[in-house]
């Protein structure tokens, strides 16, 4: 059985959908002005802004009261009959990005019994980058008492024939449409359709073909490896939090109860790795409020670094410099991994706070401020993702991003998890 299933999906009714739908909580984590703009756009309207917690606020002193407000707001939305429920459904969606390209996706739920975020996992659903266990507990506080989940999780399939999701456009018509609107803040446009039984059956059959062990081994030229069917694209720590919440539930329920509990599943969007609209972009590092000269001095002690183009490439930007540099004795297979290992060691004993930034210009601008250091990377080719995870396990955390911040998944659909 493929661990992707129909779900009871909640869609708001009689609301301003542009105000309802906001970008994933893990975006714009160093840009409070963005979230202020969103607050002004939403005003008093029903919105996913009221039932999610932007990570920029995760370490604020009032985070506990924020979470309580979120839980109360979820109950109010449910009690006020805000949602229409689509029972045992999948939703095919078309996201027109800011650049005009269309990214196709499929909404359903995955079985957390078939998911593990351990680095050496052989499960059908796997993390593509290292899961930071310390990041789970604060996110768990948001989920453990929540009545609803709202996915910003995007999971990838490696369907080079482009048949499973891409063929769905031929299976739907105007009468199947469940939403169609412009997204706020340069998010483009989104349109969603519910699928018929035959279309959902063909999805399941297509996924079963990808999960066939003989097909898998031939495709990736591997033996004695667990089949990797679903690879995490975005929302790695959100799915890990859903898994941790489910594992905690198991401790208080008997087997029959937890296997039938709605928290066994998580609502996600499936996207094909081969979608032309899906581009990988590097995630850069900015170290704030640090001794930039000492950090660079220690970096040169940690690695053999040159400017001659030999080794793993990265770019270092401070108030006084902007250089392409190269590591000849790396500790990871890719530059972002090698630099992350240094930063993890350095920040244990030295002043500074790290953040993970999308976009070259934004990163460089931050790096040029007093007391900051920016480190930029080249992107990993997306064609290498599945084979790398199969052979090497999860990549270093924050290795890649799928597109610009404003092209990320927006909160829209919901599902009851109580």
C-alpha cells in the first residue's frame, strides 16, 4: 500500500481567499516588516495568519499566549461553520508562480507510519536534509493541542515520465474547481480541483509503479536499499513535528486506537521533481552580531582555503570584503555541509546568531552590515537529489530551497487532527 491517501480536506467558504491564504511560517524569518505588511492586509478577516505561527515569533516571550490564541481561533473557526469538508478527496492544483510558470501539485495525506527523519532511514518517506531535533519541541507545542493542521509541506516524487500529476489536468473541469484566486505578496495565482474516483485510482497506480522494488533498483542502479518513494522538499521540520506528535500519542493509546487516529496522517502537497516550474535555489547563511574578523580567522584555521578555484566554492561577504573562496580539505561532500560543520563548532563558543536566507541580494545586504558575515553557495542540481539521499542519507540541513520565498506553498487547505 502506497502511503499517500485521500483525505477529509477543509476549504473555507464565504471568505476573502486572498486574505485567508498566507505564505509558509518558515519564510521571512529575519524580515519583520513582511509580517507587518501581511497583518495589515489581513486586518480582521478570517485568515491562516491567525491559526499558524510565523517562525519569526517562535522565540518571543509571548509565544505561549500566541499558541493559545491559535488554538482558540481554530475552535472558533470550526464552531462558526467556516469550512466546507471534502470527504475522501485529493485536490489537483495549479500554482502560477510570480514568473508565470505553472507548478502542478496534488493534495492528500501521507501515513506517518512510513516516514522517518533519521539520517540512515530506509523508509518510503524520507527527509532529504538533516532534521535538527532541537527544533521540534517548540513546534510540537503548536501542534499538540491544535484541532487543525494546515500544510506547507511539499513532498517530491521522481516521475521522469511526468504522468502521475501532470496528466491530472485532463481529468478535471470547471465543475470540479474548489478555489481560484490571486495570492497576496507576489505569490502568484492558485487554482484547485477535486478529483474523481477514477483519477484518484490512477494516481495510486502510478505511485505503486514508482514504489516497485525492481523498478526502483534498476532506475537508480542500487541493490539492497529501501525504496525511496517520497523525498521531502519543503516543510521538513513540520513533518518531523507531526511524526513526533504521533509517536507521543502512541504512548497513551492502544494499537487499535493510534492506528485509527487522525494524527497518524499529515496533509501534504506532492510535486514532481521534474516540474519545469520547480527550481532549486541555494540557502545562504548570515551570522548576525558576531566578531566578523575572528570568525574568518577561525574559518581559515578550520579549513585550507584558497582563492585559486581549487575545491568546494563559497562566497564570503562582510562590510569590508566580497570574495569567492575554496576549501581543499572539506569535511562534507558539498560546500554548504562543510561550512555548516564549521559554523556549528564556532557558534558553540563564540558570539553570533545564524539565520538561513534565500536570495543573493538580500543575503549580501545583510552581510555588509556591521557585525555580520554572509556566506553564499551555488545550488545543487535537483537531478542529483534522490540518488544522493539513497546513497548518502539526509543532506546537511538547509542545503537547498525550492524557489523564491514568495513561490513557496501558501497555507490554504486544512484537516482535523483531533
